[in-house]
C-alpha cells in the first residue's frame, strides 16, 4: 500500500500543519514504509489466535474497602503553614 504526496498534504491540512516540500517528501516516504510493514502484518495467518489486549496477564489490583478512623481536624490543621477558622489558607489561583 502506498501513500501519495497529495494524501500527506491533505492530512497535514486537516491537522493544520504547515509543511514545506522537503517535509512532505520525507513524510510520504516514511508513511509509505510504515504502511508497507502494516501490509506485511496483514498477510500473517492469525486464524485461531485469540486477540491479545495486554502483553502480560493482568490481575485486579484493588484492595478491600476497610473503614478506618480519620484524623482529628485539629491534628491535620496542626501541620498547616496557615489556617483560619478551621480551614487551610491557600494561595489564590484564579485572578
């Protein structure tokens, strides 16, 4: 499968990329090589091969939900550099 310069220019236009003639030639060649490789992969017999979504087996990494005691408000605020009326004082981020 080949790709033409016109197709590369069309995709570049859709992506709002400003490409010079040299870049278009380079991308046409490189994308052509990639598509040739993909075409080679398409010829591989995969009959009876199950799809592989991950290269390694995955297991669920979730832990059990265990209720624990929370920290006391005063204990948490004790670590705050600035506090007022039971709340943290943080820098303003919206102007």
